[in-house]
C-alpha cells in the first residue's frame, strides 16, 4: 500500500468532502464530514489448526451538523459523489435548529496527509508469507519443553484510513496497526497453566519480532507456574511492571476522566479537578501522538490534531479527556480523544495511549527497598467503578519479595483491589524505565477502540488476594 495517499476506495470520495461541508453550512452554523475505511487480516495457528481470515472491509461517511445546542449526524456506506451530496443537502434541511447562538470553533486552517512510518511493510507480503511467519514461531515454541500441550500464535493486522473536513481543515491519515500474541500452555498431568507475550503498535513487522530468548523465558515461566500458590490475602508493598502500571492508569484515571462521563454525572473524579489526588510522584498522560503506540493516530474523528494531555501532574488532577461536545458543554479544554468504533457508531471521549510518566530510581533499587512484598508481572484483567472509585486488577502472577530479593516463590493469580485515591497516594517510587502494551478497549462493553497503556515500574501499597 502507498501510505502517502488514501486507498482508491476513498480517494475520489475524499476530494468532495469540503463541498459537502459548504452545502450543509448554508443552513447550519457548523458542519463536518468524516470518511473511514478499515480492513485487515487475522491469522491463528495452534497444534490443531491454521486459520487465515480477512477482516471484512468497512467503509462509510459520517456527516455532522451543530444545531446550536447539540450535534446531529447522518451516515451512509454509499460513497458516490451524487449520493453523498444529496444526503448532505437532505440531512442539513432536517436538522432541528435551536435558537441558541453558541458557535463551534472549527480550528486553525490546515490541509495535510499523515501516514504511519514502517520499515517492513506487511501489506507488501502475501497472506502465505505471513502464515509462514506465524508457523515458524509456532514450530520454535512447541519444541521448547515436553510439558507443552499447545502453542497459540495470533497475528492481527489492520489498516485504518480516514479523511476529515470542516470549513478550515482537510485532513487525511493512514494508520497501520499490528498485534502478535504467542501463548504457551503446559501441563504436568494434573493441572494446566499458561503464559503469553504480546508485541504490538503502529508500524511494520519490525514491531512484532520474537527472539529465541524471549520464547525460552515465556516457556520457562509457564512451567514455573505449575507450582504457583495462592497469595495469602492482605496488604503488601507491591512492585508493578509497566503492564500492571498501565492497567492501573487505564482504570484509575482513564475511563473515569472521559468527560462525557462528567456530563452524565457518572464520574466521581469531577469533584477533584485541581486537587491533589495522588502521590506527588505520580503524573498520568494520555498521548495519541506517542510514536508507535497501539492507540496512536494523527487526528481524532472530529479533526483535532493528536497531542498529549497531562491528566495528573505531580499528583494533581489537571484535566480530563474530551470529545468536542463534552469540551464545549463543560467549557473545558478540548483534547484529541473524540473517537468512533466505526462510521456506524457515535463519537465518545476515549483513551488512546494512557500511561504513568517515568521517574528516577532504577528498578533493582525499588525491589531492594521492599522488605515483604510481591512483584506483579503480568495483567489478566481490570475494571473500575468511575462513580464509586473502586478498582480491581487481576495479575496473571506475581513473585514474592523478601528482604529486598526475589525468592522465586510464585503466586497465581493475584487480585489487586482498592479505592483509587488510596492506591495512587500510596505510590512511593516511580521507576526510570518505560513500556507500553496495546489492546482493544470497550466502553460499556461495546464501542471498541484500539488503545495502549503502560509506564514505568511502580512501588505502591495494595490489598492482594
């Protein structure tokens, strides 16, 4: 694919977006148009089967009009110029205009195309080439230990193209996302354990290469988990890897600071704007512009250019994440977080790449500072109640720390529970490292969007069980 231009399926349609906006603004005070196209490929390999599946292409147009009080929308999958223009005129004529004179700022003038940079473009390879890549990984992994009963290799490649126009902007972008998971299952004849490793991001195949050493460590940990114990419940000093740190950021100050939740009175964090809510060591950022992040993009679905938003700075809750409507309604600064699952879905304020900013101490010194605790190394799940501010994160496993040293004693799984401010205020060290982990986030168990989260290692206190 030529990443410096939109795919041909969108090329002709994108040229007429400004005309649609002009036609709608003969009646409405603000209008915008968004074209989207998503396509891709999924591959799955395990001991029993191989699957190569095309992600069915989805493309369409969304028209947005401001009626003086709120936004109205119309959408279509038919992208002929005549149909789009007829829809724009018909849609604008039916908008329920409000007597309000509140204006929407279209932003500064800009005309630009953006594209993901990649060294090894997977779109230049055949599906068979990619299947062979996965088969080779599977073959290497399955021979690592006689206790291996299955190995799953899952590859996902998505190509996301968008064009946006309002009266001042004409923007387009091509974003390539890759995600590769290797999961190893082992058994001692009595129980089954597993471990996995994920590599992902926006970019090319250079993002998803596994070394022999990484596969060996993945297998060795899966085998070691056959002897894992249940953690004795209680309060512990905890060292979190970046993967665990990221889920804490995502759940603690991610969903709860999406400003459409403020409009619905569903977020307790609204009461703490401008207040100290975490340890002064804690800063949390959402950055759709982060290079290579799985949740990265160049502009959001409302034409706002991607830039970082500092949610918590030195322990103080500074601001939330907005779509255009929530920022306008709440009179708060706008961020580039207005995102749709597809052209068939509405805009929500959504996270992108959400993470703790790194600190100063090296990780070994953080472990050495723990007298009795647990080193949590991988996350299985997380959830938060934005209104009650309770949080629960499940770690796939953790390792005991005694007198500043890792003992090799493993616990699995390990649940982390607590009140969000208590957990964030307990942070006593923030490491000098940094890593992101990608995935897909649902809002209300729907409206899926690619994201990532992470940060450095953290030292904090939490209840485990």
